[in-house]
């Protein structure tokens, strides 16, 4: 069965500092991995996805994530935080792709950016 | 514009009443999903449908029902059997090689 663990339910950084949000997964097959962002009272927006191509995946808004099979990790990073990055971030895993994505989500990490 | 419309954005009901949440899409996506979100719990899958007139239970289907009579629509009914219905409900769709695309959600409060 697939599962996701996000380490840290709340991360606080200063504006301009490195953002690092941690995600570890469990999957019985090569996984598809995703990061989503959610602003208050809105749906989730896809930041980036890993689908077995390059292990370093670049997404929107300057975020990127690196797939490390040996560590079963898919951590999200951004070199310099902006105030507009404050939101909740969700990591998700799927063991199937095509039109049959059935995602399992982590519990989320709330990112706070301090001026 | 293509997208997913969830209505209403906020919904209030008395305990013991059934309530139906609407989800409509014009993305021509085959698969549709309902997730429930509670603070600190992430998203949990309630039901999903990969084709018209067919749907499957997700991880927390008890107390919920769905229908998929047409490709564009996947309404969710929260029945009186759902013990803790107050939550944020998200509808999503996928097309071929297109990851989950979400609507803006309906916040249901039952008192």
C-alpha cells in the first residue's frame, strides 16, 4: 500500500531564506509523486510532479523537488522564500498513472514566511 | 475557460438532514473524485468514478453516496448516517496523463 509522511506540520522561515519541506513515501512499485499547494479556503494547485523521468523536478513559482529512491524521499525546496509562498503544502503518491491517478496525500505542512 | 465548479462555497445544515454537494466539470476528463479535508488530516478519498455509471468507494465512504449519470457531473450526498460531516469537501478530476485538478471546495457545517 502507498503512504506519505510529511515531517513537520508547521515550518516557519524568514523572507529570503531557504524553504525545505520534507516528504517520505512508501510504495510497492515505482511511484508517481506530486507536490500541491493550498491557499486558505481554496482547492489544491499542482506545484510539480515526478513521473520517472529526471530525478530533479522543477515546478512553478521557483519550487523544485528531488526524487531520491534510496531514501524514499521527495523533498520540496525553494532557494529564497517570498511572503506569497505562505500556504499549506501537500505531498502525494500514486502507484498508477495515465488516467487512473489514485493519490494518497500526506497530512500537509503549513509554511509561514516572516518579514 | 475549462475548469471544475463546486457549489455552493459554504453550506449549513441541521443534524439529521441529507445534503448534496455539486461538482461540475467542462474539462472532458473521464475520472472524478471526492476528497474530504479536516485540519491536520490531509485529504482522504471518499468516492471516485472512472467512467459514467460506475464508481468505487474510497477510504472513507461510509455515510456518503454518489452518482455519475453524465460525464460532467459527480454529485456527493452527505447522509444523516455520516457521524461527523462538518468538513471541507474537494472535488477533483483527471484526464489521460493529467494529474488531479481540483475545484475550489465546499465548506459544510452541520449543527
